[in-house]
């Protein structure tokens, strides 16, 4: 009787261990991802109607051009992310990235009394923290893993305008100024990509969209700064 009970106990423990191993294998591995990408803000036709860059485009233009070129805010994005399995085909992620770009602008219809341009720099810095969930429709052991997902982004931002400005309420007086505002705003994040996964390392490509709006003070030409845009990332990960 005792012997039979012991054998049953050993068998049950062995089955439990096998189930645990199988479950772990089904879930796949964790990954620490490093990202290097390119951020592009939303164009004028997609931005919030109260966005400060739309307002600025009515009287400012990019230096050397006849319009305010939003491509000046395109630029490199760097970041990192921890990915972890939640179920066989579902993966969670927590990550942060950083991008900062400056646009050199001048007034379109006004110059200094000496004939020189009235110039200023517009700078936008973004540091999004994203909490995401991915759906991976293939086995977590597959070397080729397409995925789609989404989540919530906490976008920390700082917007600055520094240089010369025209005070239209004081006889078009020209003055030097440094105006800045910052904050953290919440918005949705959507993503999709492809990952080539080995036992210890992975590489891939991902497209990510973020959407949020920040509130600006009364020193600016409009009450909002649209933080939305697209990021095109190359990813490299360590799996464990």
C-alpha cells in the first residue's frame, strides 16, 4: 500500500514537472529590446486644430523655405523595452524612448529694421513611456514572429520657442524671448512589426503610432501641442 502510494506520488510529481516545463516552453522567452528609430510628427492635415505649430505656420516659415516645414521635427529616436510572455500568443511590454528636434524659423512677412531676419528656434522633446500588449499569431518558438498590438503611452514632453519675436500688441516691437512649457499626457499606442528570434538574440523592425495632446500656457500662439506621430524602429533584443 505504502509502495503504491509512493509510486503514485512520484508519478504525479513527474507529470507536474512535465506540465510546468511544457507550459514554460509554450509561453516562450522574455526579451530586453533596444530600439533605434526615426520619429515623424503628424502632418498639418492630421494635427489638432488648436495645435501651436498650425498657428505658427500662419506667420512663421522654416529658414530658407517659404513655409513652416514639419519635417524639421523628424529625427532619431532611441529606447529600450522589456517584453514578457502573458500567454502562448500574448506578450506584454514596458518601454521608454527619447527624441528631440529643433526647427529653425523666421517671420514670413517681417524683418528687423536693419533688414535682417527675425529668427527663432522651435524645439520639441518627447519621452514616451509605453505599456503595451502584443498578439503573436505563431508559436513562441518560431524563428519568424509577426505581431500587432497596442496599449497606453505616458508621453513626457517639453516645447520651447527661443529667439526674436514680434509683439503685435505693442506696435510690432521686436524683442528677445524664451518661452517653454512641459507636461505628461496619456494617449493610445498602436504597433506592428516582425521579429526574427533566436535562442539568445533577436532582431526586427517595428512601426509604432502614438497619439496625445499637451496643454500650453498663454505665452504661445495656440493652447495645444499635438504629440502624435509615427516611429519606425529597428529592434535588437537579448532573450532569456
